[in-house]
């Protein structure tokens, strides 16, 4: 085993590209050339292609026949439409969660809140963004409407991407404590308050975004991934 010189596997490559996008080092719309990435990572083009396919399923990368792969570049309008859709769906999630959740569900939600709190304490921004999205997915799961759950599975990764593209690097993904307040209201079965808190929460997240044009920059691929 030559652990120190082990070549990255497909998942490592996908993770490192995801990090570069989340940390604003790769701007939206930039071309992800297979050849360049293969040489930067020191792996075959096949591995790069597999990583890009994986990322395209998560919505982070768009693949175009004959043109290649690009970092997804949601427009301002798409970002606004996405939040408008979530505003429609998530009150129903909250209502269903109140009607259908049991003690075990509430325990899972509380455990998730603790993990979020922990990531905040460590200042681990990437994990904070991921866990913030995962909270809304978990709530959809607890709510138990499988059609809404599928919709949320599509909307959540895209929301993460929009947040990481458009927010100022210092702002949190979901404002602190708001998830806790929502779960408290669900546990009290206070439907009107839980719905009000969820809508206020989504508005806060949307209002944190700086929905302007991202700037182009020169990328040193070998330095970034080599
Ligand atoms: Zn949230």
C-alpha cells in the first residue's frame, strides 16, 4: 500500500469539486474540462467523468452533449422561484409533521439540531450548509408525504448551491435558533405558530442572499486540485 500516493477515488474528486464551489473558488457557469481536471487530480478521464456524472445527479454540475460539464449557474429568477416553491410546500410539511410525528421522530429532529449546533460551534461552514438543508429534508421525511419528499429532494441540493453561490461567505445558511423554534412549535402542536415560523425562516434565508452577478476569475486548476 502506498497510502501517501493513493490516487483519489471518484467520491473524493466529487467532494473536492463540491468544496471548491461551496467555498466560492469555482464560480457558477465555469467549464469543468475533463482533461484539465484529469491532469490536476492525476487520474484518468474516466474517473473525472464518473465524478462529474455524480455531481450532475446532485444538481451541482450541468452536462451538455458535445460541450462538456459546467458548474450549474442558477439565475436570480430561478433562485426566487425556488424559494417561492418552498414557501408553498413547507407549511404543509409543518402541518403534516404535527399531525404524524411520534416521539422517535422528535428525538431524531432534536439529534439533528444538536449536530447543527455542534457544526456552528466549530465554525464548519460547509457542514453547516449541508446540515441546514438536511434539516428540511428530515422534516419532510417526518411529515410523511412521499410526493412532497421527492420534491424536496430536488429542491434542497439546489437551495444549498444557491446559498453557497449567492450569500456573503460569513452569513449562516439558516439563521441560528430558527430550526429549534420550529421544532419547539411542532412539539407543542401549535400549528399556526409553526407555519408562521417556517415562512419567516424561509424569508430570512432568501433575504440573506446577494442575488447579483458572480464575477469571473482566473483558475489555477493544478494548484487547486494537484
Ligand atoms: Zn432552515
